[in-house]
């Protein structure tokens, strides 16, 4: 069954206090990892898209090509979300 989770704004925990997740957003993680090593932006973007899709066996996700799922986040030069598309439709624009 589903586990009950609680958040204090800093971490997500199970009812017994065990760590159960992160509150970090994907764009934050891309910014953080791309800043660790010079020229690491391509690797950071892959860690947020291609790598997890491949690990989960989701062949139609994590890439931009014909036949792929059209769920995308367009980042600005500051690596913050500017546009979000779900099934090819803009659902967020800044």
C-alpha cells in the first residue's frame, strides 16, 4: 500500500522519521551539477532526462525526436524554466 509521507519544507520523511525523498527541483539539480565541473552542462542535462528514462526503460522519453513523448521543459540562459510543454502543448510560460 501507499506510505504516508510528511514534509517540513526541508525534507520528505516517512511517519517514523526515515528520509523518503528530496524537495530539490530538477532545474535546481541541473544548475547545481552543471556548476561542479567546467563544461558539464551536457552531462547535467542528460542526468535529468536521458539517463533516468533509459534506466526506467522508457524508450519514448528523455529524448527529442519523432515518436518521443512531447513533454519538455525549456530552460533559459540562467537554467531556470521558461516554457513547459505537456503532450506538445504549452502549459507554463514565463
